[in-house]
């Protein structure tokens, strides 16, 4: 029986998290991993108890929805909230991180970023990751393989 790879396993988790997103513009999921263990996860959504874009519409300023906290930020904040170290961790994200998340990822000591889809990959984010020696790699998510595994029994 062929098992899915670690990369596909963590990427599947990020895509599952993305399904909890409350923003209608883009559904993003992020999983923070240390030593092949999931230590945190996040999706883009409003602050706890806040209005959701899916109910009230997006709050758009300068073509960005400002209502939500990004998936990567939510995952890093979860680590802060529960006192879990992010130093040397890896992050699996459904989309290439924005500039703000890029900086938060670097500053939290995360050493590798695996992303499934390109998303407005900002040249400055690419430059900052390189400068900070963060390994960045595209890992396309093969959902058919993951779900066919679940259905074959
Ligand atoms: Zn929104
Ligand atoms: Zn972001």
C-alpha cells in the first residue's frame, strides 16, 4: 500500500484548513511543521467573534480585504498564544505568501516555505526569503492522489 509523501500530507492539511476560510476573495491555508509534526495551522479569516466576509462582504481598502488575518499569520499567532517555538520550523501554504506574511515567516525563524500555487509572487518577498536563507519550494498539491487513497478501501 503506497502511502502519501510527507509533503502531500502537510499540503493536504493546508488545503483542508483553507476550506475553513471566511473570505470570499481567496481561501488560504497554512500548516507549521517541526520534525514532521504539525504544530499549528491557520486559514485566512476574521478575528475571533468578528464579522465574516462570507456574511457581510469583504472590507476592501486599496484592493485588499482588510477584514481577515492571513493564514500564515494565524498559524504563527497560534504558536505565540500557546508558547510553541517556531525557530527552525517549516510552513506549508496553499499560496505563495504575501509580503507581510513573508516578513513574519522570516522573523519567526521558520526556515522553509513550501507552497502549492503561485500567487502574485512579490519580487521583494522572493529577495527577502533568499537574503534570510529561507528555503522556498513549490510543491503542487495532488488532491486526486490523496482522495483516491481514501476511497480505495
Ligand atoms: Zn474578505
Ligand atoms: Zn499574507
